[in-house]
C-alpha cells in the first residue's frame, strides 16, 4: 500500500512540478532500481546467516522514505525519497519470502500467493487512498501513510520473534531435494532459471506500463479526471490481487508450468484488444488482464525454489529484485517513448509482450507432489 503511493501520485506530481513523462519514468526507475539491486545479495547473505529482525529494519527505511516524500520540494529530493522506499523493499522481501515458505506447511504455492495477496491488495488500495486523501489534501498528506509503516514495524518485530524461534525448520527445508526426485544438471537448472527471468521481464515490463501510465492513458483517451482514473487503476490492481490468490493453489494442484504458461500467454488476447476498446470494455479488459497475468509470479517463484532447494532467500531476492528492476527499466523506457510518440502508442507496443509466454514450453516438467498432512 505504501509503495503504491508512488505511482498513484504521478498525475499530481506531473501537474505540480511540470514533470515530463521521462521524469515520471525516472522516478519509477529509481525506486525499482533500489528495490532490486540489493535483493539477491540480501537473500544470499540471509540464507547463510538469517536476520529475523531485518523485516522491521526494511519497514523503517520505508517509513523514512514516506516522510521524505511528503516534504520533497523538487525532482532530486523526490528521487531520494523513493530510493529510501525502494531500499526498504530490498531488505524486506528475501526474508519475508522465507517466512512464508517456512509457514507453508508444505503448500508452498498457496503460502506464496497469500503472502503476495497482501502486497497486491495494498497496491490496489494505494491509488484509492491517494484519490481520497492525497489528491484533495496535497503532497504533505503522504505523511499520514507513515502511520501504517509504524504499525508494520511493531508487527514485524513480533514476526521476527516467531521466525527466530523456528529457524530449525529452515535447516530441515534446506535438505529437501528437488520435486522430480532426481537432480537436474546445473546446465538445465541455469537454462530454466533464464527462461523464468525472461518471463518475468515480459510480465513486469507490461505491468510497468499499466501501473505507471494507465491513468494517463485513460485521461488522454477518455478525458477522465485524475480521481476517476485512480478508481480505474484501483480496479486493475484489485484484479491483480485476485489473480495472485488464484495462481498459487492452481500451481500446487495442477503443476506450476501450466499455470505459468496460461497466465502470461493467456493474457495476450486481452492486452492486444485493450488499446482499441471503448471505456467500458477498457475496464473489463484491464480487470481480465490483471487476474490472468498476476497468477504467474507465485508459480514462477515456487517453481524456481523447487529447482534450487535450500536457497529460498537468494531465489526470492533474485526474482523479486529482477521483477522490480524490470518494472523500473520498463517505466523509464516507456516514459521516454511516450514523450516521443504518445501514451496510446506505448500501450499498442506493450500489447505484444505477453506473447513471450510461449517459451514456457521449454521449461522442464517437474513432477508435482502434494503435501500430505500427518
């Protein structure tokens, strides 16, 4: 919710500071870059030396970033503020993914989906709260969101205590072998990880266009107000949250490869229709895209941890970091392109990205095993 304040206030920042789309893209790029670069290293380090209280430390960075963003008076200060929020994300995600993994009871896809449901539900609520609070009351009202960060710090201290008391489960999970009962060669594992990262690229490059520029697309094409466009962005992000819940359990039941394939490639017909639809159909298509394309990430992440057992933190850091990085680069590139062409042209180009999902066919088939309660 707190991170989603950043793209939610883009129309406000563009109007108040006369930013170009390139500058808007650079704000997202800065946030996503700091949210991505540190994550694999944090994950690798905490796989070896777990740091239960790093969860609360990450939230503290977010708190400082929100306060700085509420008082920022120009482009460099806004970049500094979003960088702090991004650093908080880098510290938080690897360890929090491991906590979800340890608490899964064997249903890793379901646990990862529930974990990401929190993030995606917050991302959906952020624009709604921005429309209700920040748009009418101005940039300084962002400071009210810091109350959520303070509450988060207090909660995560308790989560850290639970995690610290269950580190023996981490050692047990590290001894778990791959799901297919035989170790894949290093070359096959590297090839599979590379395919998954390409799929992450296609998903998050498209998602960057939607989260950063969907409001501008609606304002430009249908002449909506800023508050109206925020409500439609909320509808898309709420659909993303719903899709996240669906993907994990389906992967647990039917196999993650099939969910990945259907999620990314299955979104292509809807993304290709969206730039040409009326307002009503644009909303319907955006919701369908959100539900379908969001179901992939939980399946991708759990599939990757099955490929490399015992390295949950490093894999989570790599994939969350790469996802945020692709989102940042995508936003910067698409902002640059929008300045030189148009928002409408950007959405027509992005429509083809989900077609990359066809390469899922080259992933190895890992035998699915249901967790059995005793």
